[in-house]
């Protein structure tokens, strides 16, 4: 019965979650069906007087192999477009990404053993009390011990079943073991990971442990509760170190990256049987090992030291080279506190000199601002962000690191969405960087990982019906030839190319729009000369763009979810460098040929689309960026209460 309950519960949660994700993916695919539209409308505006402002960009699937130009039939148009869309989706990959410790789904446990018969021994009575808590038919949805809800039942119940309900944290005299003290010490260091000891009831556990160590009288029920609380504290803290305080799926519905997983019941059993020091060691082994996590954890400790020393001062006005006075002194102190100005230069000098200007440039670089060396409005705002807010920002991004896998691979492509940058990483070091344009707030670029499999040179664009009706039909009503100027062909339901001037577009609406639109490959194509395909349920990809001016802006949220790339030729050259048929010249020629061509990569490359608002770069610089999609806010609500008090329940 218990096994059936666990299996049914597991299947139900997975199926329910998959259903939500499928609906979400459909909505995203609908919204992102215009990945190239922004660029195309900008191009159209350049040739059609009075054209509409930039709007959206389409996501299209892998284009079909190039074929001789001919008047397409309806069947051929639909087949080519459907093939494109279907090739983008890897259902198996999407389903695999659903599972993981974020839903706390442990393997179905074996049948629970019966509670031990009372033989008069205290250890047996304690085990019987533990059994009464966990061996309940049907299995309990929740267990409350001393007013505290146990949160990791899917690990806790199998853990005790495997040891026949024997206490884990008490010795033969029913006194707390050294392992219990180890756990208390480890919980006391939770803040070093951006977590809170109070979330695991450390203060109450410490009082219980002290009372029992001092020989306080306790019955079997109290001792069993002590043991259950310590076990749940270990499993909760271990789970948070391993995979995050909260599920990213609850906080960020677009998060679609498979997390790390471990059998924490087994980890705890091994630690308890391993002798002195193994409890703390086992917990230290659970956080991410990546350099990005460890460096950000060091930033947290450094910023907390600054906070304990009094924080950093407020800068009251915009300043530039040559300025003098108390505000310059405040600026020096502020820059020294964040490590942008050395102690030697952070003197009481009231003059805004070169040392200050260089420090301001460093600060601006770390915050994604224009590197002017002067304190303008945007820089002043960033300087005056409270230290407590920066500490919280670091904690949130440590949490995001815990949602990620241990290894990204020896070579991968990383797009940090709030940074508007793409990096190619080899052996832990960046070998290429490019500016990118990402989705605007209402059409956000999702977070996920997939493998880049092929490129499309000189791609065509098959306009989705929703875009054709919503965005193209109004243009046709204003000017029947506006789409022709964008190199978009119009086909009727019989697959025949038509003269747009022969249609009374004002009489056409959503219900009787029986046309198909296709934009030719070429310099005005919304996808530019190359698109980079990594099949995924979102129909998101990297691509070239004919609209280059947006790359000069600091905040580049202008697309409809796809990622526009500033250096597509360089990336293609890098990806194809081991194929002797391809070099910069042949890539440029293929991209400008006007003939669509699919080029399979000799080796697939993982692509990670991530969302970090705080991180440490390869040079050790701590960066902060704006929360462009307001994804930090729900994390703050989940992790904190009343402006900073951590929640004590849930997870």
C-alpha cells in the first residue's frame, strides 16, 4: 500500500508537472512564434514610409533543405513549415528535464518493516515511537513534531525503514552522539552558503541537545522526536545545498535545466557509519563545486564583513574629474568598500583625480554601465544601491547555481540573459564573446539548455499564421505592396503566388485569411544570413540580424525571445573550424547566397541560456545586472518574509 502510494504520488506529480509544462510550452511557442519579426519590421520601416515601429521577431524551426525555386503548393508549404517546427522539439529531452530533486521525488521505498515489539529496552521503545510517526497507513501527507513540520518525508521515511526505526543521533545511553554536535556546527555555517540556520530549527535543536547532554530526564517519545528533528534538519539542509532552497519551477516557470540529484537517505546513512567528522564532510560535499559558485560564495563573505564594519556610504551627487569636496570623499570611501579603489587611493583626498576616475570605470564595467569614468545618473543610482540589497542579490544567485548541473562540459556556449552577452567557453576559459539582443519583458528569453546541432545558411522565414494575421495583415491593409518590399511572397490556398494588389485586404480578417507568407533569404531577411539551431521546446535559437544598431545600446531587450548575435560569422567559423570545407570566406558566401542550406556541426555543442544578476567573471570581478525580467522578485518573496526574515516552513 505504501509503495503504491509513493509510486502513485510520484507519477501524479510528474504527470501534473508535465501537463503544466506542456501547456506552458504551447503558450511560449505561440508567443515566440515571431522571433524574427522585430528585425523584419525594422527593415520594413526603412523601405515603407510610415511603417510600423519595431515589434517582434519570429521563432521558426529548422528550414528544409534548399530546393529549386517553384510555385509551392499548400501541401508543400505546410509540410515544410510543419517539418521545421517539429524538428525544433525534442519531447524526450523535455520530459527528462522534468524529473529531479526539485520535486523531492525519491525512489519508491521497499515495504516498510513492522514496528519493533516492546522488549523493555529504551532503544526499542524509542524505535517504536519513531515507527509510530513514520509507519502510518495511508502514508501521512505531513508529520508534525514539537510544532515543527518535517519537510523531507520522501527521504526520511525510507531512511528509518532501512534501519528498522533505530535512532540515528542517540547512543546506547540515549545521549546525543558526536554526530549531532557536528550537525549543529554545520547548520551554524549555513549563512556561508546564503542559507539560514533558522530554516532548519537550529536554535531549538541546540536546546534539545544541550538538555539531553546534561542528563535531563526524557521519555522515549521525546527522544524519538529529538531524533526525527535532527534527521529532518540534515535532510532539509542537504537538499537545499544540493538542489536549492526552493524549486526553480515554483519560482521561475521558464527554468528548464536538469538539476543535480543524490539519494540523501543513503548519503546520511554513509555519513553516520563513517565515524568522526563525516556528517560535516558529507554536507560540505553537496554544494556546487563550480568555480562560479565558490567565487560568489567568497563575495558573500566579503560583503558581509563590509556590512559588519558599517557598510558603505551614500554618494549624494553626480561628479566628474576635477570635482572637490565632501562628496568626493564619500565616493572614495564607497569605491574602496566595494573593492574598486585600493586603500592607498581611498584617502581623505577631496579631489576627483585619475585614480577615482579609473575606479569609477571599473565600477561601471562591473555593473554593465557605460565606462565614462564620471558619476552620471545611472552610475549614481548603482552606487547607492544598499549593501543589504547586494548581499541579497548574491544569495539569490547562489541559489540559482544550486539549480544547475555539476558539469557544463569542456566546451559550451553560455548566454547570460541579463548581461546581454554570449560567451564560448573551452576548458573553463572564455574564447569568444559577443553582444546579444534578448527578448523583451513581454516575450522573455527562457532559461534552458540544449545541444547546438546545425546551422542554417541564408535561411528563409515562413511567417506563422498568428503573425501574418496580427502583424502583417494591417500592413497589407495600409499598403498591399508593403510585404513585397520586404521580400515576402504571398500564396493563396492553392499554393499559387498572388499579386497582393489584386486582393481587397480591407475585406480580409482573421476568419477568412487563407494565405501563406514566406520571406525570401537575403539581406533583408529577419534572421540575417545565419541561424544557429539547438532544438528545444521553445523554438528559440541564435541568429544573425540585419538590424545592427541595437547592439550599441547597453540594455538590449528588443527581440521576441530568440537571441540576435552580433558576430554570427565568427561563431560559425569557430563551430566549423575542423571542417576543411568551411572558412570565413565560404561562410560569408553561403550566408549571402540567398540559397538556404543546412550545415550539420561535426560535434554538437551544449548551449546554456541562464539568468544571473550577480556573478564573478574570469578575472575575479564581481558583476551585478538589473533584474530585467523581474525574476529576482519572486525569489525574494519565497526566501524572505517581512523584508528579510527567512521563512521557517515550506521548501
